[in-house]
C-alpha cells in the first residue's frame, strides 16, 4: 500500500519504477527488481500512474477503499490464491473454522505434491488480505469491512467507463465482486439500491424481468471526484 501511495508523487511510471528499484528495503538489487516487478504485476498492470489502483488513491485518499481494490487486483494477478479464496474461504460465513486439511489438499491437488513453501505463501497471503485469522492453531474465516464503495468503483471502472446501462447479471458474472468479500448477490443489490438513492448511479430497476443499473458519471470522473456512499 505504501508504494501505491508514493506513486502519485511521481511524474511518470518510468520514474516511479526506477524509485522502487533503487529504494525498496532489500540489500540485493536482484531482490529489489523482483519485488518491483511483483508490485507492477499486482497493482500497476497498466504500467501507468493513471491506472486503476493509483487513481483510486488519488481520488479517495481512503485506506479502506484502496485496500479493497488492491485485494481484488492482487488476487486477479495470483490465480492460484484466488481459486482457493473463491472455492474454500468466501463460501464460508465469518467465524467458520477452516478444516486444516483443506489447504494441504489444495496444494497437493494444484501442484501434484505437497509444497511447504507454497502452503506457507498461500496461508500467509490469506492472513495478509484479512481473509483468515490464526487462533490457537486454527484457521478462522474473517469478516471484512463493508466494501460497498469499492464495489461501485469497480462497477464503473470495469463495466461502465462511460454512462450506460449495465445488466446485473453481467456484474454477477464476474469474480471481482466476490473477491471484495461479498458473499451474496442480495448484498450487491442492496448496495446498488443505496447508490441509486444517493444519486451515485442514475437508476437501479427491473425491466422486462431483467435487473439493470444505469450509471450517471464517467468512471474517470466518478473516481477522480472520490464519489462514495
């Protein structure tokens, strides 16, 4: 998160990337380069300071919204971790004890053999993202803060770069709303109704038995102005 916040002080992505390579807190230039590439892949896939993640920080200056969007882009870049999260963590309500055999079996099925480093990386990342907690040796599914504002940011950025009608099924057909930590389509519907009531989108309606949203603002404007519930 610190790197994303720092990025908006630079005039170009090339300048920012050079700053990371020179200043990340690792002694080895090879390690700094590797972590620079990791940050780019997860949070700056556009290789631009006008990409989604830096734009969210520039517009909102809100750690919670930034963390929600970063969780999505990180998991989209890490398909194995995302599959574990979608298949085994998010289907469970917060407070559920995760069967300790599940991650072990997942690693074995994914790689054909148990790899301890992959297991540690998987579970460590789930803890880092706030999805799991470790209590007395048990893995516990965690509750995430309400990601409603990040949902609306991604609705605009991913499905409505300009004002338009978006079918709810198109939104629910993505995985990113679940990667935000939302477990129910009804929670998505409630957020959209609240957004319509607040004037953040033009309409949320059922037309010919199809639920649809009509956005009001271009995505760039929505994010740059830091619009929120």
